[in-house]
C-alpha cells in the first residue's frame, strides 16, 4: 500500500469518525429538546388545570408561605419558586385588605401591548382574620410613563383608608431585567425601580411581606391596564430546537454519504475506463 493510499484511508476513517460523533451529538440534542418539550407540556397542563380550580383559601395561601408555620409543603422566603411544586402559583385568590400607598413601587421599562411604561406594585395589608396581619405585594397593572420627564410619577388612585377587594392570580415576583450592580442601592430611595426583590423589600419596609405576589385581574377602575400575557410554558420553542438539531444531523449524514461514500466508491465505478 502506497503512502498516498494510506493517507487517503486515514482521512476517510477520520472523516467517518467525526461524522458519527457529530450525528450522535446532534441526534442526542434533538432527543433532549423533545424531552424538554414533554416536560413543558406537563407543566402547561398543570398550569391550565390550576387556572380552572376555585380560589385558594386565604388561610392556606398565608400558611403555605409563613416560615414559622408547621404546614407541610410550605413556601419559605428563600424558596418562593417551590410554590410551583405545591400548587399555589397560577391559582386564583380573592383577598381583602388595605393598600399601603406610601410603599407603591413603579417598575420601569415594562411593556404591555407593545408599549413601554411602568408596572405598578403596591403592598396590601390583609384584613382577613386568617391572615395574621401579613402583607402581599399586588401587581396591580400597567401605566404609561412621561417620556419628557422620566422622574414624574403617574397618578394612580390608591386609597389607603378604605378596605378593598382584590381578585387575582398567584404569581412569583416580577421577572428581573438587567441592571447595574449599584442599581438597587440607587433606586432604594426612589419608587421608580428596575427590579424588585420581595424579601429585600420586606426588610427595607419592615413589613411582614409574603414571598409570593398576586397578579391583579378583573375590571380596572384606577386607570391601570391588566392585559397580562397568556401563560405559556414555551413548548413550541423546544419543538423548533429539536427540528433544527435533527435537521443538522440529517445534513451531516447527507454530506458524509455524498462526499465520503458516493464520490469515493460509487461514482468512480460508473466512470468509463480510458
């Protein structure tokens, strides 16, 4: 066997090995995305099922989040995400209490219907006997901002001397946006903020704030928009990724067969001898 032949054979087997590894990797990634889609499908089904259930009892809502409660499956201040596993998040709830307007927070750079503005969050002091004086941060809705004067606060009716009824959906804290490291320290003195950390907000205000929030729904008499986006687990995204990975796997296989099999073994046989 000549040196050029040995080099060609070595190149053939190296390309073959690389193609096999690449196809195994891309096929595995495609199967993983299908697995993620299956998990998200189960999550979406659980979300839809919870939305169809009746309102959560106020006592259960409070005790599940009270660190001092002995209820099994409660949600601690450091583990609000665990509420997803305990069936609280996305359930509806009806609360009664009094607004604490001096601690209203306006989350900046939030969009609704494609328009930038503020999300308005106000603590609600629960008045139900089962609530033990706990406070819930209510995500009340969206309001546009004044782009001529970015420090001007919108006028939002927040009566603190009358009891109000709030219907809504139990939710985690608002999603976080990018901010500089010194952002929280700068914004702590202003009601306009980029993000809101619920446990830190409780420490700042010295209020017994529960770790979960309530996304207010229903008719708006305070000028706020409540066209909250439809809850989606993002199943289609994973199917799209799976299609891309399987497509890449098929492309690698096609290119390998054409360049390393057909052009090396099959096409030379079809060419007439000179």
